[in-house]
C-alpha cells in the first residue's frame, strides 16, 4: 500500500477509535448506569446530584469527540489538497540546512495549530467549565495562559524538530534521536517547577504552622529531598483541587493547589500529599519514566525499519528524504504503539495508584484519605466510573469508588 494511502487509513483509524469508545461509553451507561448509581449510593454523600455529573461527563465526551473528528478532517484536507506538502517543499527550498528547515516547519505548524485550537479551548473554559461552576479564569488570564503555552510550544517543538531533522540525516541517526529525546525529557522535567510552573502560577512558600511541620515529618518518612513546600494559586483558574511533587533531582518541589484548602481539612490534605509522596518513595515515578523510555526506544526501532524501507520514491509528490516523510511515519508508528501498549501502561499506572493509596492510609489515616477521595470525587463530579473497556485502555487511575473500597478492605483485614 502506498504510504500516502496508509497515512489516510491511520487518520480514519484514529477517528474510528474515538467514535468506537464514545459509543461504547453510551452503551455501557444505557445498560449499567442504574445499577452503578445504586451501588455507589453508599459511598457518595447523601443527596449527591448524579444527573449533574452525568451531564458534565457527557458534555465533555461529546465535545472531545467533535474536537477529534474535526482535527482528523482538517488533517485529511490539509494533505489531500496538497497544502502541507507544498508548504513542506517551500520550507525545504527556502532554508539553507536541515536544522533550520525543521525549526521553520515546526514554528509554522505550532502557530497554525494554536490558532486553530483557540476556539475549542475558549468553549471548554467559558462554556462547559463555566456552566458547571469550575471555571474561575477571566479573559485576561485565559489569553495570558494561551500565549505562554504557545511560546513554550513554539520554542520546544521548533528546536526539537530542527534537531531531529538534522540527526536523522546522520549515521546512527535513530539512536541519536533516542538519546536526544531522553535528555530533553529529563531536562524539561527538571526545569518544570523552576521555570515553567512559575509562568502560570504564583507559588508561595507554605505558611509556618502545624500543617507545614506535619508535611515535613511526612517527607522525612520517605527520605525524599525537596526544595520546599509551596502553594499555587489555582483558585484564579479553576475550582478543581490537586497536589503534586514536581521536578527531578534537586529541583523537586511539593506543590499544593490553594483550592485544596477550600475543600479539605489538614488531615485530608496530608493524606493526599502522602499519596503523591509514595509515588516517589516507592519509585513509581522513576519506574514509569523508565517504561516510557523503553516504549520510546521500541517506537524508534520500528521507525528506523520503516524509514529504511520506505525512504525512496515520491511522497505526496515530493522527492527524497524530508521532514514531512519522517513526521508522517512517526504519526503512524505512534498510533499503533498507543493502541497496543496503552492497556499495559494503564494497568501499571493503576497498580501504582493502589499501592500509593495503601501507603497514604498507613502514613496518615485511612479514614482521612477515604474522606479526601470522596470530597475530590464530589467536587470534580467523578464518582461514576468509565466502562471497563475504556478503563482497560486509557484509565491511568482506578475509579474513586474502587479506590475507596479497596482501601476499606485493606484496613478491615
């Protein structure tokens, strides 16, 4: 099959998968929703608005499907009309070397995609999230976040594509690309709490007091070294609550969204943080990073075979080796890899979540953590689980009811 037709096949395959899982969720709800809600009534707070959660989930699900289908249609049209191939040829002829070709192509692609996605982001923020009471952004903050995200994407993607386009032309280009991407990922993870997060959030050291002391005691149990404990002003953007340990090595910071303090008491906050710290204390984060690198290496090996096999002859009317051929090959390989590996990756992530839940209950209080999970599910409208098939492929976390049930069983044994 010519590579052009194979590429179109993968565009429609992605759209078809999105539609399949969308319909699967609807069928699952139709046949199981009543029994699910009945089973969950003993976990959710009395008087919980199940209709509101269903409306929220379905609204997001419909819009996500629409976004995916529009993206696929746009991609198909841009290639079938020759727009992208012609742009690629112009960029190649107008730049003196492969690095600048990749940089310029990346800059144009990021700019076009960012402009295309503005109305979708606007609708999610000011229509969907606003309707359900989660959005706290004003127009100025929205535009500021959009510009910062665009600037970061422009720099990272353009320089990455430029480097990859140069490396692929060298002997042993595929291994060199793997090393480059691995180093880039580590660097970005290291700089994330130091450079990127402060661009979006005002991060202040947590106030002195009992909570800070208890957090420091908790950190001491893990042996983890962190730069400090900070609060981030998520309340200017959203009503969702969260906590994280961000960074690598000496850059690690504990970040508590200030919305946590609106929803939870100190015991609950400690239990949520204990869960996050466990991922580091038990090596989950580093293990998942290692698995990710292994998946990336496998993808590049497959890419290397395809690159050698199909690197001759015309391609969308263009001759010779060029960036467009490389990007399309990556698109197709990553599509297959995601479909095949996602169940394993999701299973491993869910396994680590259960382990972190158990340790959080041990280090703090199981009852506090169960209450924290319950409050998070109630606040974020996330009591109802996805279908087993969707969860198998895409759910990195078990559902809140599953986590509470397993933790209660563990405590009672």
